């Protein structure tokens, strides 16, 4: 009965257009009132809501958001795109390959797929249009490559997963490096095949002087992931402190090195980052409360008994969860999905022996693929806003690029060392 109420009320609120945080909070309150026999202790409710936000690791989220916005405004994206162009623009697919490589580099600085699509996407699509690439291909490559953003560290979704699943943020961030590169390589292979068939142009191979000049212009930006990962591995700062370092470094680059951020720009960036931070933090707070009520209602145990009744094989359960997450990604924003699903699924994966570090990357990649799927694919809406092309047309154009994304997902699912090897090597075995 409680499980039915949990699902039915939440779905009804979502269908009615209720914001995610309020839907989570109201559903939790209704079920808690039933569990407590009609009498609510609002003091405990308030404590659980505050507990969700009272976490030092959450400080990483506003700083990663701020760093991404500073980089998009401070001329960093243009320099990254130019460097990627001289590096791989001569390969089959030309600017399509540049698009993927630029997204891989920018992924080491931003942490959100939306930041990649909205910021780097503007530069990429304009360059591809000017070079004679058709809009469908340009949008598809831009949308597919932005999936890499939250996988290669830094990553806001990985931070949120780590908080809710009680997994080391440092290990999660390091664990995203190899899967992120794997996704990028798969996309580059697809771009090469697709472009060869379509006969898309490519630039002449750059000489050493051109590569060196572009490298000098972009080196300041590309030092960001080296500083972040190096600082975490050496123990100089924590992942949370690394986020603050990234924001300060992006501010210095944009304001004092490249001098492309004015005071008016900075004020606008701070307001946007504050608004997004407040939204995400409120969702996390309500999701933590929701998860607490979920556990009290024994819903995870019911789910555990149901799925283990089908199979107790970790691989079978992983495949079932993949299908489930891909469906969820079609209908739910990724941060909201994390808030709802992580507290529900974590007991299940621990029970059957699935490494929560490994599952975290599997879950994030599934939800990022959902950014390209209708009816609620966020990246489809952003690309529509940038280009004016209907979202349905963009979704159709993206279809071929699901092949490399699914290929990477299967490899990451079937071979946990793809995720766990690097954290174990650099941070030691658990």
C-alpha cells in the first residue's frame, strides 16, 4: 500500500507540473503522515530537510557550476575549440571530430552536460555551419558529445550520487576518467564512419607551428583538470576544495588573463550560478528527506525482494537496472532521478554485491543518454534554443549516435575494472 502511494502520488504530482523538489517533499510528507498514523512531527521533518543540505561535500556543486559559467563567458570555450581543431580537424569528419575532442577537454572543467551544450555548443555549431556541415549532423554530434561532460571529472551528478549513496567523491571523480575517454573514442569512430559516407570536408593537417600557437592560447584553460586531479591525488585539497580552486582559477583566467569578463558579466554569472545552486540544493534536501521516508516505509526492501525474486545474479540485475534507467532518463531530469532512485537502489546493489562505485558511473551514463531522448531530453531543448531547429528533428538526427553511446555503456557495465582500475591504482585498494 505504501509503495503504491509513493509511486502514484509522485507520478501524479509530476504530471501536474509540480517542481521536482516540491513533488519529492509532498510525497514524503503524505507517506510519513500515513506511517505515523496521521500526526506529523514537523520538527523532525525540518531536521531531515536541513540534514540533506548540511553536508560539506555539497559545497562542490555551486563552485563547479560557477566554474563552468565563468569558462563559457571568459573566452575559454573558443580557445579549447581552436586547439581541438588544429589537433584533429584533419581527420575524417573534420569539425565533427573537433566537436567530440573539445567536449572531452571541456568536460574536465565544467561538470554539467547543459554547460557543454549551451556554451561550447554555440561555438561548435556556428563553426560547423560556416564550414558547410548540415544542421542535423552538427546538432547530433554536439548533443552526443555533451554526454561526456558529467562523466569526466569534475561532475555535479557524480557529487550528488556520492552524497546520496555514501560513496567516496574522490574515487567517483577519478573513476569517471576512463569511461569518459571511452565514450569519446566511440563517438569519434562513429563520426569518422558517418562523415566518410556523407563526404564531409576536413581541414589540411596542421603544422607544428599552428599546433604550438593554439596550444599556447589554450594551455591556461587545459591546466584546469590537471590542477584538479593532481590536487586531489596528491592530497593538497579535497574534491570539495578542488571545486573552489576551479572557480577561482576560471575567474582569474576570464577576468585578468583573457580579460573577457566584465563586471556586468560577472554579476550576471553570479546570479545565474546562485539560482541554479539554490534549485539543486533544495532538490538534494528534499531527496534526502524522501529517501529517509522511503527507508522507513520499507520500499527498498520490497523492491529488493521483487528483483532478487527474478535473479540474484549481479550481471542480470545490472542489465535490468540499465533498461530501467534508460526508460527513466526519457521522462525525468537527471538530478531529480538521482534524488529519487539512489536511496531506492543502493540497498539492492549492496545486497547482491555490485560495487557502488562501478554502479555510480553506469547510472550517470544511463541518465546522461536520457538527455538526448524525447519527450524530456534537456539537451534537445537547449539545442533547439541555440539553433531554432525543432527538438523532434534533432532527436531523429541523434539516433545514429546512440550506437556508440550504447556500445560504451555495455563495456562499462560488463567490465567493472574500466571504472575501478584507476581509483584503485591512484588512491589504493579499498
